[in-house]
């Protein structure tokens, strides 16, 4: 029989995870960096070559 306790399912109160935890994840940071570089390249293209 499975022993499911409420303490195992509940997140630990020692580590509150919020927006800064989500922003610190490497895949999200790589995605935001790529989008930022594309926006920067588009802005420089519009400013310098058009």
C-alpha cells in the first residue's frame, strides 16, 4: 500500500521560489538573450543601414 503523506507533497518552506528563481534558470536566460540579441540586431539595422 502506498504511503502518501501531506508533508511529502507540500513544497518545503525553507526555499521560497518566486520570480527570481524562474529567471535564474539557464534555458530561460538563453532564450531571453537570443531574443535580446535579435532585437538589438534589428534596431542597429534600422539605425545604421536604412
